[in-house]
């Protein structure tokens, strides 16, 4: 059985390798800005796939082997979780974008928003998720397929969700700092944006962790990750057909809706996990009590 010390060593090696890939993004940033080829190689081929590459290198270096990579669809009994992986990010971003408009009393802005367009976009996203989401294995094979497995014996499920979410957020930092590094945004605005992103990614990472534990597969997390990325663009297309003023500012309502829904989601999922854990312990205690009674008889 793997000890906590061994898990900690493997986790450290994995994070060190991922960090080395992150440095590439900073070291070659000027070259990436000048060359589309360099950007494609460094960003898409190395940076985006660095979690998967790091997990494979760590497995080889530590002689752990390549079992239990969670590379199975595991559809039997888990199809509903795939539907949840697809639908929940869609619901979240619809609430995040539409609620501020509706609550502020500007529903008339949504006059160009039709059910037919919405359904067509959902089917288009479903078709794309089958093919394009496979590219996100570069992340999920490392984060959910490897890192979370090493973290859980050390930090527990809640600690893994929180600490894993923070690590995942920090990995996105080079992209989040791009505007400031290119002189387009101020440092204070960038810090505020990074803080919000860290909260959002930590909470969403809780959902991805929960999906992986529920299905013992990285593919639901891959689908959810794809929908997390693409739903925003899909709703942007919806809103472009509406009558929203270019200078529209919903103020505090928009700020509240920005992260409230994802926080509620994270708390709900952790609550479901704890309820299940408590019930499992109760069932186990009942079984043990009955066995003791049988032995006494």
C-alpha cells in the first residue's frame, strides 16, 4: 500500500515538472508574440498538455506504472453524470449571464433570444464536445487523473478540492497575466481578475473532482471542462443577437451573480459528499453491530 510519504514525493515531482513547463510560457513570451508557429508549439503542444506529460513522466520516474489512469468511459450506470457534466456548466453560465439582466429589470434587452437558437446551440455544443473535448485530456489526465489521486490521502477530499483548485488556478496564471505583461491592463486590475479567477476555478475544480470520484473516469471532467470553456462563447453569441446597449453596466448585481452560483454549486456538492460519507459510515456501523451480535449468538 502506498504511504503518505510516497504520495507526497510523487506529488512534489509532478508539480515540479508542471512548474518547469509553466516557465516556458514566460521565457518564450516575446517569441510567442512574434510567431504564430512558436505560439502553437509552446502553448498548445507543450503548455496545454504539460499536466498529462508531467503525470506520465512522474509515473515513469517513480516506477509507479501506468495503471489506474482513469482512461475508461465507464458509461455503465454513469450516463447521468455525463449529462450533468454537460448541462451544469451550461446552466451556470446562463444564470451568471442572464440573471443580472433579468433581476435588474432589463428583460426587454433579450428580445432577440429565441428558444430555437438556444436549442440549436446546445446541439452544436453536444456535437463539438464529442470531438473537441478530447484535447482537454492534456489537462484532465494530469489534474484529475493523477494529481487528485496523490492529494486525497494527504489532504482529504475537501482539502484536495480546495488546494487542487488553487494549484489549477496558479497554473492558469500566465494566461491571466497576459494583459498586464503586454501592457494592456493595469497591475491592480490584473490582480482583481486573478483573484476572481482563482475563486471560480477552485469552485469549479470541486465539481470536476466530484465527477471524477463519482465515475472513476476523467472523461466526465473532460466534458465538463469543455462546456466550462465553450458555454461562455455560446452565450456571447446569443447576446450578440439581443438589444443590449454597448455601454450597459449592471453594477453590483452583476458582481453578485458573477460567483454566487458557482459557490452554491461547490457547497452543494461537498454537502452531498458528506451526506454520502455519513450514510456509508452508518451502514458500516450497522453491519458491524449485526456481525458482533451473530458472533455472540
